[in-house]
């Protein structure tokens, strides 16, 4: 059996739900329910903020993990893995316990007139907890793959460390970093467990889909499900295709 034939069962298994969705969607009565448009705006707008913060926070950690020889590296890796391996429902409860109105940090914030519960900053924070570890690990792997001798050669030729990072390391690692951004984007915009517990409001797409499902049944969520796919998939697909073309160009 050819390799392509061996791939058919897995590909068919992956595509069955999406093909089924095509036939189950009531195209003649395709419409959004009350509040769905607001949920789309919440998810799209706040997820873009979350994605930017994830890159800003995660890239330095990924770079340090990829290049350091410190004995603290294993500890930092464990600290990154703990939120990733914690079930979302448990993570949401932990965030409420810390940042909620009666949490250790939440009480301090309340004293200065700030809250991190059922508002936009809490929504962003929940998405960061859900997606940041995925980005760090993916970006770390990409940065580790950049040959050290190439970076050292550039420094020998007079390039400063920052120039090596911007002009050499990041471009060579761009495909893996883009994959990390794609994964983080999908994880952030689709995060349900943490958001459901920690910041029920404002309602994004996943929470609104759950409400529609509970109130009106599965047939009521197909329209919003399509919107979720349309909002979620283009960015990661574009990033992956763009970096693939760049890789071919470099080779």
C-alpha cells in the first residue's frame, strides 16, 4: 500500500464532522440568533488583543528556553507546562480564587478600584492562560532549531546580538513561530472552560454557543458554529501558508 493510501483513513476520520456539517446546516434559514453578532465581536476583538499579548509575553520566554544553559531551565519548563496540563475547568476555578472579588489578588485590585471578573480584561486574561503555554512551547522548538553555528558565525562577522536575533534567528524560526501563533489564536478564541468559569460576561462565541445549545438544541448552533470556523481558521491557515512559501524561497 502506498503512503498516500495509508493516510486516507486518518484524513477521512478528520473530515467526517465537517462534511456532515455541510449537510446538516439549514442553509435556507441561515441566520444568527439574538446576541450572536455581539458574541462574534467580543471574541474577535478581544482575541486579537490576547494574541498580541501572548506574543509579547511568550517570545522572550521561548527565546530564553531555546538558548539558555541555565540549571533553572527545567524548572521554567515545568512552570510553563503546569497551566497547559491543568484542565480548563480547574484553571477557571483557580483564576476565580486568585483574581475574583474575594481572591488574594482580587481583593487588592478591588481596594484600588479595579476588578478582574466578568469583564473584558478578565476575558483576555482567561484566553492568555489558555493559550500562552502552547505558543511558548511551539516558539521554543522553532528557536531551538536555528543552528547555533550560524548565529555564532554572524556574530564573528561583527553582527550585534540584537541584529542576529532580528535578521537571522527570527526569520529562520518564523515558520515555527507562526505555527505557535496559529495554535495560540485557535486556543484563545475557542477557549470555553476557563472563560465559562472566570468571566461568563462578556459572552464570546463559545459561551454563546453553549447557551444556544442549552436553550434551543443542537440545530440552533450551526449558524454560529460556521461563524466560529470562519473567524478562527483564516488567520492560522494564512500564517502557515505564508511561512511555507518563505521556507521554499530560503531553500
